[in-house]
C-alpha cells in the first residue's frame, strides 16, 4: 500500500506527539527526527490542527502538542484527512466494460480490507509495545 | 441462561442451542461478574488442531461484555484469562474471526496485540 507523502508525515507527526501529550515539538524538531521536509510538515501540522488533533505552532519555532484522544483516534482518521475518500473517486476510463468492472470489484475488495485494518488500529494500540 | 440472554440482547438473535453446545467439556468458558454478582461478560474458546491445515491454536469463539461495564478492562481481563489457559495447555497462538465491518470488536482484538493471521477467509453467495 502506497500512502501520499502528506499522509505519512501526518501519521509520523500525530504518533510522535501522541507518545507524550505533555511534550511540545516544532515542525523542525519533527522534521529532523524523521528526516523529512520541515516546510511540508508545517503544512501537514496545520491540517492536523484544524482537525483538532494537535494544537500550537505560533511562529517558526512554535511547538505543537497532541490534543486528541489516543484510544479513540484511529490510523484511518489521520489517513482520511489526506487521502481522497474511497467513494469520492471518479470513474476511471474502461471501468464500464466487463473486464473493467471485474477488476474494479477486486480493487474495491482490497480497499475495504485496508480500510478495516486502518480503522481497527487506534493510536494507543500502535504505540503499545507488545 | 444469563449468557444466552446477554448475547441475545447485544446481537438481537437468540441462539440458546449454540450456547448450550459451547459449554461442552474441553471448551473454555469464562465469565466475569460485577460486584453484585450479575453477569458482566463472558469469553468462550477452544484449542483446535489442523483445522484448515493450521497447527494447534487457541480459538476465541465469542466475547461479550455488558455495555454498562465496558471500558473498564473487563474484556481485556477475560481475554488474558483465556490466553493463560491456552498457554497452560501448550499452544503458542491465539486466533479469532471478526466481521471486518465491526470496528469495535476489531479494535478490541488489535488492542490485545492481535494482527492479521496467515489465513484469508473466503465466501461465495449461493443464492
């Protein structure tokens, strides 16, 4: 499964901040820790902030902290902020044909399993060390 | 009786014969009681070997917790108690089957550290 860069950054940021909700980290701190673009991460953090999952980030050195619910927020909640919803996708050329339709049913099956998996894993579960 | 009633209340389908069979010797059936002795929840499981070609594993067939006492760790305690019995009988894997649209129960098993197993369940509509 391939996630868009923004989705991966969103997951890194939320999970890192959720590890310790008392701690604040700037987008530069997070970018350095994961070896990713600070500029791109700053944009992703604004999306997460608008969704109420993180708060903070005034100025370039402003720190963010986690403000969501670790047990209630699932990986799918983060993914859904950055990836297009499965139902919102337009029809691909050729999808109306018999083979196109059969192929689409297989791809939908894969999507459903992926979504069920992402929705079943809370931040708390992912951060737990078994 | 209480078990069948709790399940019927939560699933909307009464199946007393199924629950009677679950109490057969060799199966594990553990119940949790609240402070006043009322049924708070139950878990049912059994060790099965070589089904679908898989080596022996402990199967969790059912787990139900009264909604009034959820989020208090009753489910986790029942699960852990069943796993302890499986371990005592020498198996090293625990397994279950879950409706993939039932996010609540999927999340519960994930929180217990369970991940996708080696099998994929397949169905065919025969109507």
